[in-house]
C-alpha cells in the first residue's frame, strides 16, 4: 500500500506503509534519467555457478551485495562487512576478540549434527572460510545463492547454500592506483554493573562466610584475622565493617583490564592496468588489530595479483594468485569475562589495591576457600600466552577457447596450500603451575597442521539465439576436487625453568602427542540449460552427479537435479500496452524445485576405526594391539539430501525507484546423519546412520528504494528481513528427542532438545518462580518452620525463606521434581538489516542498522556470576538485593519470620539468599537466566567528504575522500549481558543463543581516507 502526494514542484512522493523508515520517495526526474535506470536494471549481472546471468533473466533465489556496499564498511574481514546485508544470511560472531570465528548459516542450515557452513566459491573455485581469508577491498561482488535452481549445480555441496565471491580485476584504459587507509580506536561498548561499594561488598562477604561456616576465613582477610570466638566478635562485626570500609577505595577490574583503547590500523593498496587485450590487477593489504585485553591481537598481510589476456581471437587466459599471512595472539589464559568480573574489589586487611592487581593472589584465596576458581587475570595474561600463525597460498589459472559456432570450452585449475603453527606457554606464575606444580608445572603446547588441495574444472558452453525470441544457453562440465591434511600436536609439562619457553623443549616432559592424516575427493559431472523465450518465459534445468570418498562404498554416488521457471509478466503485450506499466515497470514470478546434498561431514565416518593400546603378555607389558572403537562403521552411509522449493516475486515500481523481492521457501532434509545408539549385544555403542528428517521454512523480503533524487541530493534505502522456522520431522526409530548440553555447572549449563514436531534451538531447564518468603511458612512454637499447604515443595530437603523456588512439575502440581521443561527458544522470529545512504554535493552519510526480533539468549555469564565462592564479586543487582538471613544486631543467622520480614522489605522482589542450599541450586539450568535477545543495533554510521575534482586535478589525484565512522554506535535491547548477538556454543546447529562469558564486542571510532590516482 502506498500513499502518493502530488506537488507542483515534485512529481511524486511515495510512502511504503510497511517501511516507516523510508518516509517518502521524491525528486525531480527526466526522461533520459529514467532510461538510464531501466537500462541499468536490465544489464545488472549476477554471478551464479560456472557463469553469470542478467538479473532480469534470473530464475533462482539470489541475494547480491556489491563492492560499494562492502567498501562502506571499514572492516578486518568480509564477514564483518557482510553482516545484516543479505536476506536469509545469518552471521553471528562468537565474540568480540580479534580473529573471533563466526557462525554463518543460510536459511537455517541443513543439518543437526553435521556442518552447516555454506560453500564458498571464489572466482569459480572452492575456498574454505573465504569470507575470513579474502581481503574485503579485493571483492567486486558477493552473491548468496539460496534456491534450488542456483545451488543444485553444486550438488553434494549445496544444501547449506552457496556464497559466490567475485574479486576485482584489471580494467581497460589508463593505470589506476588506489590507496585506502583507516585507523580505528576501539573501546568497551558496555560495562556490566558489578558491586563497587566496599562496605556493601564486605557485608555481603560476611553473610556468605557465616552461612558457609567460614567466618574465620573471612576474618583472616577482612578483619585483621580477629578470632571469631573473641568477645563481641559477632555483635560488633557490622560496626567494625562500617568503620573500616565505609569510604574505602575499590578496584574497578573492568576499567583496569578493558578500560583502555585497542587500535586497528589498515593499509590497502592496489593498482589496475589494462589494454584492449590484457588487463592486470595487483593489491596488498596490511591490517593490525590490538584487542582491549593485553596479549590479544591479530595481524594480517594479503598479497593478490591477477591477469587476463586475449592471446588470439577466441582464446583467452587468466591467472590469479593470493598469499595470506595471519598471526593471531589469543592470550592463552583467557577463559571468559568471568575471570575479570569475579575478582575481589578490595584487599581487605591483607593486600593493598596495587598488590591485589599486580600479584597472583590465586593461592591465597584458594587456601581460604577451595571453591575460589578465578585467578588474577592481569597476572595470568602475562604468564600464559598463545599464538596461531597461518599462511595460505592459492593460485588458479584457466583458458577459454571459442570453437565451432557459439561454443566455448574452458579448462581451469586451482591449487591451495595452508599451514598453521599454534603454540601456548604457561610460566611459573600461571594457574596451572600454582595449582599443580609437581605434575603439570610450567607447561606448553605445540601444534602444526598442513593442508593442500586442488580443483580441476572443465566446461563446454553453448550460447545461441534462434530467430529474435529464442535464447538458449547450455553448459556441461566435469570437476575434480581433492584435499589432504595432516597435523601433529605435542603437549609438554614440567619445564624446570621458563627462561627459553618453547625455544628449548629438551628439558620438558612429553605428556601427550598425536598425529592425524586424512584426505577426501569429489568427482562430479554436471549440466545446465537456460531457455529464454522473448524475455517473458524463462526456464532453467540442472543436474549433477557427484561421487564422494566421504561416503560408504554402497552409496558413493548421488544425483542432484533441479528445475526452475520464471514468468516476466511485465513483458507481456497486454501489460506493455496498459497504463499499469507506468507504475509497475517490472514484474516477475519465479518457482523452483531441486535436490541438493551435504558432504560437509567428517572423513571416514563409514569406517570402523581402531586405536592402539598395550596388552600385557605373561604379565609383561609392552605388547601393542589394535582395538576397535565404540563406533561401528556403516558401509551404506550416504548423503544428507535437501529437497528445496522456492517461490519468488520480483517487482519494480515508479521507474525502478522501488524494487521489491519476496521469497517463500520450504526445505526438507532427508536422511540426516546422526549417531544411532546400538544394543550392547553388538559390542559397539553407536553408529552413524541416515536417520531422521527436518524442515526449514520461511519468507524473505528485500526492498531497495530511491527516496529522493535531485541534482545535488540523493537518499536511498536498502532493507531486508527474513523469517525462518525449523522443525524436526523424525529421528531414529523409537526415539522422540535428542539432547545437546553446553556449558558446565559453575560456568553456566543449559540443555537444548531436538524434539520431533518442535523447532530447533529450544532450551530446557527449570522454571524459576522467585524465592520462598516468610508468607510461605508457619512458625512453630519451638521456632522451627513448616511450609504452608499449597506451596510448592522443593526437590529435596526442607526449604527456608530466601531459598530459590522452582515451579511444580509433578502430576499433583505441588512439588518440584527436577523434570526438565522448555524455558526458552533461541531462534529469532525475524532477522534483517537496513541501510540509509545520503549524498549532498561532496558529502555522503551512511547509516546501517541490523536487528533481530525474538530469540532468547541463555545468559550463562550471569549464571557464572552467581555467588558460589568467598571473596568473589557479584553483580550489583544481587549484591544490593539478596535475601538477608544474618541479623546485624547479633551477627548470626535468624529464622524468626518477623525479624526476617524486617530485614527483607519487599521480599518478593529480592533475589535468593546466600545459604548453602542456594549455592547448589544456582547451578541448575533455570529460566532466570533466559532473556529476550531482541535488539536493534546502529551498526555503523559513516560521514564522508569527497574533495572537489577541480582541486584534485591540480595535484594529480583523481578522487580523494576522507571519512569518519563509528561502528557499534548503539544497541537497543533488553538483554542484560554484554551483547545479545552472541553464539558461544560451537559444534552443532541446535545450540544457538548461548552467552558464556565471551570476549565483549567493542565500539570503534574510525578515521579513514580513500585516494585514487
């Protein structure tokens, strides 16, 4: 629905009622301008498998992101630049640390336990982790292939979608030199509100110690080791706390550890040169990012060159090579924000604040309370370090030959090599040495891995037009993909001295060693036919036959077909001859269906594996024997297959000033690869089998509008939104659900269920219902307490005021029995992004926002900050609002209901007490830690200015632009953690929305310059 307002100076203002942010579309238009827009729409090209196609001729579901959009985002890698810019593509970074990995899924992925990462194709060749490897400045365009017509040409590798990357090449004409630079200053975008008042902190610590029977340990640290049995110790303890700590300074660990600024420096240089027959392109990129925490950094170097040449008429060659070097320092000791947030904020009567910060006090605290598990993070980050150095080399070349009439033969090959060396070392001040100096001591690890692969692709293309209306494009091809990897790892302990670290391991003891070697190959034959009748009726049919070494000998080969059709209604004569064409310029309906596979699985899953062990003979050890593993091989193992249906509509309005694409899809995955439980009589416990089915179904919308266009001012909006719902249709026989648990008791644990008839991402645990209050009890004559009738009974024991209360889960509805129920759903209802781009004369302004609506987050960070050990800090909401059981007048616990009511005004709003019972029940997976993860993020705000051409001409510069950018400017959310956009769990697709003390995301202030000579 649109509202059109007419004005004598403005031809039309259009208001899409469903997009409030695009308030109006306006601007002066001319006939020539309209013609240019129409031509641009028709000629826009999309890269698909083994070729390109005009967007107007596209039959499949594809989302495209241009180099201009990517360039608008000063980013370390293309993953960051692509977030939120393509409908159906969900990219969630694991944390804010330099070099952090990301979970990338298209339309929910196509597996439960196996890989869900899309296939990356760069300039026609497969390249793993391409978005993190390719320099974003080198990317010409990214096309996200989602529908069957687009992905089936990749057969066994297509189920999780395809991301096709086209890199920049040389241009015909004069030499062009570009230099881009930006410097970013990163700061902590959000701080968690931790208890910071010394008096409140010590009183809280006293209550916890007293209830735990550790008053003497508390006194050792906070009260000059005054004996608890001394006269007046308990009755005067609160007065002594107030006198000593009322105005005492505290240590702000977040400020000390994360309050500085991390600096990122990026330099990118490229030049293009070309004649009519030969074009060349060379680029170099340097990027250094220092994290907010010391010892966290990433350094990238990338060198790329390509050349294309027409040797003879009808004979063309191309060559492309890339070398990347990446060094990632990860601060080996860092195991989450928990270590920082839980640190004591005062030194009591034992340490000054300077000693508390600069000294490894871990041993002192564990001697007072063995449950204390948070070593000094500042000392530990210096004592324990890690580094991963990766080198990646890729080279590919191809030759194209036109032969006969309308035929083209292309043969191309790629070779890629990757080497990674990882090291970690912990010296004498590390926790490992302090806790276990005899067995572990000073220790380190060394790992080396190397992989290489090659791809050979041969295609023949036929392209012809019959008469004026029949266009035919046919492709047949053959492809071979091979990869091999090997690794070795060494664990070293008991270094006598730390002096030389890993440079001298001769004095250390080897505690573990491992090697691994694997390879896999894929042989393929494929074909595709595109038929176009009069630019009105479009038909695409593809078929691919793949053979993979990853599957059992009985099912190594699979066939993957697809068919798609499109009707360009706006090209019909009845449409062209009507007035509607003045409003609706282009209308196309698309439908497609196809079958793809998923070979993103481990090698040799179909085999029964063996391991070597020692078997004593005649009571003498030393005889090596091979024993089978617990997993039985399966010679019939085959592909996970996905049957995809997609229906789409493409619409262009008002001289293509509004372009809308809408999609509906239904993806059915058959034969999921799951580990089935075997009867013990078989001698094995598990076997990989093709069992179970799941479905992903959803809708997507992409809207592009030119809101205002005049000689000096332009405003355009790009908007996308996607909705996906997964559903488990079946699992192995006799089983209705599978469980996936992540985390640990103290760090925060939650269980996800994959249940037949339900969607993925559902969290299970216990329903938190507050605490037991004095109103839930009757005080007996002897002072004991009795729970009133109708009040929920706990799973074990007798409750008292301040204990955590969970909802009843038995049939009678009166008792909590620890039966797990659904407590959250991590799958968002909608995800998307919106960018608004403004230009006025030499100025440009870009505002990019992304959002997620619905989808819960399990705040395991909050879980891990719940009180369970003395001396550890807690969030302010708990430290100032916990349920008090200690009477300040006596310094001891009271169970008098009247007194407890006085000590705890507004009982219902208070959090649980510090009783021993609660230090255990807080480890339960609870709805208390489940929060709404919805957010709207102003991800990027950029203001730029391009210097006038007349001025630049005098200094031999073609273009010059300076800009300032703020990344992660603001996030509107109700989530109490650092960031709702988080995915700390890894390994399977069913555990999204888990936030476990991850490295926080920063806010970046960027200053940059773009120069063209």
